[in-house]
């Protein structure tokens, strides 16, 4: 099992690589822009249709580069948050993630103190149960990023005050379930699981009409369904 | 199979849901339809349009709006032939109306936990 120092070193290395990738993407973007400018100048010497086609291709390429740059920035932010929040607790090597939840190295919820296997077991049981009852379910973890800043206020408790969640914040769901023609993120609760204010704020934002989160495979999530399951500490979920 | 529906703030644990299910089965604290929470009335009306015979407390001959229901929630009882359709059909309604759904056989509670005291502002 790697030491805390090893994990930290690896994360910093990944962070540096991400920054280099972002820098490369910006250079490529600049090069594309320059080529686009040159092509525009060359329009006089080419047929109009050829030049327009070439320009269109350049613009498409620029869009691809911009998407890559956005992903790089998102990756940088995620890595920076991980580095800032890394805490290894329990024998399973679980740690606190940017959205406030403790998860095992494989991404499964690891209980309030990061030591429980109950989250993974509850998740598997709930997904299997939903399918056995005829629900259309995507059992894969669903990674989404907030498209805009989400602002709100925690009205009471130790964290009372304004809440700001930057765009590009990762929100991971345990799966997705279809209700009618729409997809909803699955949030599994088991044992001692509780939602962080950040998770709750993102999910409340998602519930508002018109707001959506998009998964990597293009699913449009319009809300969240949460699940509790009968759970026994000794035996696991029923 | 039984499914149970109710309105609540927060989301019951599986143990709390089971206790509520038992109270509903015993039909404690019956209330006339007109005194139920608006969302529960909407659920019963919608469910009656899709599977009225499954609503315990109603029947094919009697409109659910003329019956009483437990103040703790509504019990649905489906035949085996609906084992693969009852849950998705019911949860489509409960999702729209923000209600909690409990499957006693599986010990599964579905809903949305809105108990945290947080206000999210509209998009700027």
C-alpha cells in the first residue's frame, strides 16, 4: 500500500502533467487561430468554396481544441481539490473527496469515517433490486461537472453562511435510473451515509426546471433519486 | 407485492419506512381523501387512473376520492403479473410529485432528502 507521501507525489505529478497538457492545448489553440487568419488572407487566391471549406474545418478544429482545453482546466481543478483535501483514513485507504464524501480507492462510499464497506454493498444491492423490479438502470458511476457556478446559503449549523460551488465541480452519482423518459442520478445511502452541503446544493440546483447535468456518455440528468436500504452491520444489506 | 407511498420531509431510513408500513397496514388514523396532503391527493388520482384496483382502500367500483386513507400513507397491492411494471409505474408518479416510495419486500426506500437547511439561488 503506498504511503501518504507516495500518493501525494503521484497526485502532484499528475497535476503538473495536467498543467503541461493545458499549456499545450493553449499553444495549439493559438496556432489554429494563426492558421485561420492566414487562410482568410489567402481567400483572394483560391476559389471561394475551397476557402470557405478550409475555414470551416479550421473552426471545427478550434472547437475541438477549446473542448480539450476546458477538460484540461476541469482536470486541473479536480486534481487541485484532491491534493488539498487528501486524507487517508482506515485500513481500506479511503479518503475525503472534493464533494465532501469519504470513498474507497475504487470510488465507493466508505462510511462516515472512511472505514466501512457498507456503501459498496448497499450500492450493489440497490442497483440489483431496482433492475429486478423492472427499472431501467445504468449501473456505472456517473461523473458529471457543474456547467455554471452554483450559489446558495447554508441556513443553519456550523457551516452557516454563503455557499459557492465553482463551475466544473465534479458531482459523482452511483448510477442512473430512468423515470418515464428522463434520467435521474442515483444517490445510495446506507449505514451512516450523509450528504455534504455541496452535494445537496448541486442536487437541489439540478431539481430546478431547466437545469441539467450531462454524463460522459451523453445522458441528460434532470434530478436525483436517493435510496436507503435495510442494512445490517454484521450481515450487510438484506 | 406491496408498495407504499407517503409525503415526508427528508427521507426515512429503511427501519423508519418499515414501521410506517406497519402503521399503514393497520390503517391507523384514517383520514378522508379531502383532508390528505395535496400531493397525496394528486398521487391517488393519478394512480387511480393507471391501476385503481391496486390502491388498498379503494376498489374498481368505488372512486378513491370517496374513501378514507391512513394519514401515514397509501398502500398499493399488486398481483404477481405486475412484478416488473408496478415499481417503475409508481415511481414515475412519486418522482414527479416528490413523494417517498417504499418497497417492503426489498427494504428499499426511494425519494429525495430535503432535510438539509440549504437555499440554492436561481441561475444568474
